[in-house]
């Protein structure tokens, strides 16, 4: 067995991926943790934007609807990499200009917070459309019945609309979560120490590009498979009590 491992050069690869020096495994795991931290924050921030954006598009005034339409159209039309560069550098410059005008020095922006903010803006545009479609899929009779009982708008949203729309929104939100995890790789261009940047640094130092990028791909795949299981359970929970479609002939 050892001869086979040596023949394929696996022993050297395993040594490079070990958690203790001179291996770079701990660096990859640290990068993965940073990627997941940013993805969780951006996904949650995007959900908040998406929920208010969906309600604004459905029930807001004409000016609010037009502003939200511009926001979702621009974000979905411009590539994520371009948006990240614009939001990061323009946003950082605006914050520092505001701090200088108020008599403070330049502000050192936390990388994780900036990544969450940038990707959250992008996620919010897509979440707005996903949640808008999910709200429209809720049977109107349920909304009308809640209003007939005198539920105020916030209670109607919390007790009726959100629970009912979750089953319709779950598949789209699952895709948005996977997009968020992969979009964290784009943050490497602005110097965030997420998985892709850590992988690039390890590969550049050792010249073992195939080994490290294959390992990074494996980590992304593990996250995807685990996320699929979680969202499948969430969708099943959201659809509890609903009739299931039976296959023809059964």
C-alpha cells in the first residue's frame, strides 16, 4: 500500500495538506472558516434586504417600487466581480470621507464585515425576487382570512405569510446560499483571507497547484453536499401537512 501511495506521489500531497507544519492544511481550514463566516453573514443580510424588498415591490408606492426595480436590475445585470470591486472601493472611500468630514481619522474597515456587506448587497437583489415570487405563490385565501380576523400587517407577515411562503422559497434560497459560498472566492481579489486566497498562497509557496486547488474544490464540494441535506430537511419541514404529489400509475 505504501508503495502505491509513493508511486502516485500521494505521500507528498498528504504531507502538504497536513494540519501541522510544513503542511498547509490548517491554512485551508482557516480560509474555509472565513469563507463560511462571510457566506453566513451575507446570506442573512441578503435575506433581510430581500424580505423588505419583496414587500416593497408588492405593496410599496410607485417610487419605492421603481427604486427597487432599478436596484434588482442593476445588481443582476452587472457581474458579481465588478460589483464587488465597486461596492468595496467606493464604499470604503465614502466611509473614510465621511469620517474625515466628522473630524475622525481614516477608518480601518474589518475584512469580514466588508465582505458581508458587499456580498449581502448582491444577495439582497436575488433574494428580493425569490421571496417576491414565494409571497405571490401563497394562496390569497389565507391572506384574506387573516385580514378578516383583524391581524395587523406585521402579525400577518410573521404568522401567515412567512410560514406559508417558506416552502416555495426554500429551493431558490438554497441556490442563493450556494452562490454566496462560491462568491466568497471573488473576495480574494480585494485581499480577503478566504479559502481561495489561502489556497493560492499555499500553491504559490509550494508550486503544488493541482494538490491545493483540488483540495479546495473538495472542501467546496463537502459544503455543497452538506448544505443540500440541510435545505432538503428545511423544505420538508416547511411542507409538513401539505398534500404531496403522487406519481402517475400509483
